[in-house]
C-alpha cells in the first residue's frame, strides 16, 4: 500500500472515530430538562437527575415532618403543586417577584439581578418563593443556593395547614408556620424549633428582602426584652402578613405566637387546642372562658407557664427523618424544552410585574411551528400521529401547553370566546391533556355566572370532572364543580356527596360551605342550611357574608311562601342559539366514544353505583386488600378494596381494619348481585 494512501486511510479512520465518538457523546448527553416524580410532588429541573431527586426527597421529608407535627399520618393536597427548580441565578431572578427598595437600601447583588438602587423595584433576595393559584400552586427554587427549599418552608407549612386543619385563629397559623420555617433536613435527621430569625442564610436573606432593621437580633431576644401581649389579646388579634418580621408590635405578635406553638407542641397539647377552637369558633365562647375550659387553667396561669417554658426551653427538637432516600419511589423522565418554556411563562403571567413578558413568550410558543408542526405541514390533509381525523380542526400549531395556559388566562379575565379558541387548539394538539377537561368545566360555570344563565353541556361536564378526579383524586375544586353540576342538573344527593368531599379536602374554603348551603336550600333541608348560615355569617370575608345573607333571604322567602329560589345557578334560560362550546362538546362526545372503545378492549366497563348502609366489619387478612361487609336494607354486600391504603376516603383521615357497625356510603363497581370493587368510601 502506498504510504500516502495509508496515511489517508488512517486519517479517515481517525476522523470517523472522532465523529462516532461525538455522536456517542451527543447520544449519551443527559436531556437539559427533567420531570421528577415522587409520591406527592412533581419537580421540573435543569439541574440534573441527582439534584432533582434531592429536591423531591426534601419536600417529601418536609411533608412527612409536618404531618408528624399535627399528629396526622395522612395529609391531602387538594390543589396540584409543581416545583420549578432552576440551577442558575439568572433565570430565577428574572422570574422572581419584585419588591420596592427604599432609599436607604443596601444589600447583596446577584447574577441576573440589578443592584439595589434607592426607590426602585428589584427581585426578592431569597432563593425560593411560593405562588398560589385558583387551579394549581407553584414553588420556584434557585438551586445555586444551598438548601433553597428552606426559603419556602414557612409558606409550605401555611399551605399544608390550610388544607389539613380546620379553621383556626391567626396566632395558631402563624406560630405553626414560624416554628416549621426553622426546619433542617438531611438523609437521616430532621431538626426544627430554633429561633426563626437565627436560621442561617434564609432568615438573613428574608430580613434583607424586607428591609428590616429590628431592635432585637432574634425573636428570643425580643421576647426577653419586651412586655408580652396578654394571652387573650394575642389570641384575638388578627395578623397582618405584610409586616411580618418588622420592628413593630406585630413582630411581638409573631414572636409570641411562635413561642406558644413551641410550648403546645412540646407539651403535646394540640388536642386541647382543638377543643379551644371548637369553643371559640363554633360555640362562640369568649376567649378567656375558652382557655379555662380547654386547658384547665386561666389565661394568666397559662401566660406564666409559657414564660417559664420560654426561659427553660433549649430550642431545637431533633428526630429521625420520617422519609429516607430509599423510602420514596422517585421516577425521572425527560421534559420537553418547549413545555418548560411554557411553564416558566405560566408562572410569569401569575406575577403582575412579570405578566407582559410571560404573555409575549406564550404567544410566541403558541404561534411558532414546532418539530411536529414542521413534520406535518400539510395540516388539512395530514393529522398528527394517533389523532382522530374527525376529532377537531387540525390547523392548530405551536405548543399545546402554551395554548392551554393562554386558555386559562382568558378564563381568569372573563374572555370566554378567546378561551374556547385556545382550548380547541390545545385539544387538537394534545387531546389527552386532563387540564383541558378541567378548564372546560370551569369555563362553562363561569360563563353561566357572567350571563346569569344555566350551565351548558352538563352531562359532558360531569364526565369530564369524573375523569379529572380519576387523574387527581384530591382535586377539591373539581369536586366543587361536580357538586354544582349535579345541583343544576337536579341531583341533590350526588351534589351533597361531591360538595362534602370538597369540604373534607379543603375544610377552610368557605365558598364550598356556601355552595353546600345552596344545595341544602335547593333540597329544602332548612335545618342543615341554618347551621351553615350561622357559620358563614361569622366569616371574616365580606363577600362570603354578602352571598350568605342573600341566600338566607331567598331561603326564607321559599320557606314562607313556597316560591322557588333556584339552585346553585339562577334559573334564567338561554335563548336557543349555537353554543360557543360546540366544537369542544363534539370533542367531548368523541372522547366518550373513544373511552368506550378502550373499555371494550379490556378496561373496566362496569357502571359505578353507590349505596348507603352499615359497615358490619372489615377483613384485612389479605393486606393491602380489604373486604368490606356492608349491610344495605338487610342485604349483605361483600365489597373489595384492592389497596385500602390508597382508597379514596371521605369523613376519615385513614382507613381502619377495625371499623365495625359504622354508617357508610360506598361507591363501587358491581361484580354480581352481592359483590363488587370499592371506588370510594364515606364514613359517617
């Protein structure tokens, strides 16, 4: 072989090897965005699998630790929560809420964040924030900071308390959140109970972000120097969250609330505290008398006990981590970059000062052809893979997630026609998106409200909401909408059942209580409605009080004169015309047909039935399966729960194999005349 040819072949082989190595490197390069799922949380991150798993684990640990504080083994999350964990400062600070910086501000600057300029707005200087929503909640973290999840511990505790504890007073809520904000977790241990203002990094950054100049260096120092608020005054005071941690009497309120909770938790007095709230909030007993009855001592004695505890307590409580790296099943999969950009923009439009930039990004994503659009450019002739050719118009392009987010934004602003258009496009691009079925139900309800008319398409709305609840069984708003649909459609029993499920999942949501009062009035259950009216009239929300007062007047008129007051929706009729939901209703009908076809191919086609009866006993000999013996008018049913640990429960925090002689309502799939499979169980 000539030497020149040999060199050429060697070079070619070398270049080929380099090319193949490059291809291999590209093929093995991890995707930039990951979707991490643990038992209770979804984390979207660009920080890699290891960091994503750590974030999911830390939130599982914090959730379990909070359950231990309340003495509850089972917590609920009635609003879906997504955690966006960013590995770099710049995208975080370009998304974080802004705060006003006063003239004497000075503080650290961050990459991608403007320096403190007097009299201007700048991003909050904490590595995480919580963003609540009507449909879902978000947490955003800056993973460049160590243990950034601790920055949201206060809001995380307040969220879980709101969903998992009956209505309480402000001192209790703020004290629990302050106590929990000191949490520190690792793979083996949990610590909490130290001074909230002495928590490293997070407390320091929080103080800087609020331009705090306290006279005391810590809450402990403040309590040691100041005259404490009398306990009845503390318990009756309503907190102002906007001045939390500032150098005012309100700071003493938070400090003292934290110490009261510290004492109650350490001395295991939460049961007495529950009795106190029942006396004050439900029986309207004066605070001083309620303290005496619940705790067995006067407020003055309790205050002295608290001060003695304050001077003697060591501060930190440590216990083994309730969840370890091997205790939580975590799955990881790639997350499309376009979907991440849409998620980022979705969070932005929910922050007023970021809204314009977020909308611009969403419109760009919704109007720019993506890879699938380019592959199937002949939109009127070709469909996307697996798409029913008769399902929806196929000229939609861009990001399905962006279209769906824009639809929700239009619903929030009362722009119902625009919302319908965006949902049609989103459904054409991704007909399996469950959020669309929920948003369509919200759209029907809100448009009917705005027009003082009846909800349209109730049968399909109920089907959509039941599908949503199969997808996310703890979705309280979906239960609430289902109750309103049943009430409007003439099903008061089903409406009551659904509304009670919503209330059990979110006991502090007063709108659900108002809707249940509507259902009671519609079913002429006057005594039950009177109980709810008394509760609603005592609300601190003037809108709830006004709604309840109006409903009371209507109920009184019907009771006296027999004049119908209507149900959850006014009784005005829509004039016959083509509904703006026509295309989406056709889509819903086709989805139902598709589901039937799927069911005939092997899925469970049995209708769901519900019965009221008496639970005789429970057989858990084949755990986690359980056989429930239910007596219904002398007929004994044997109903099987495949896994009682994941069974949907109403009226109880957890399933008990020792239950016997209990009144129950059971939804089940029949498996014969006296057998079936349990779908949900309400214990009364």
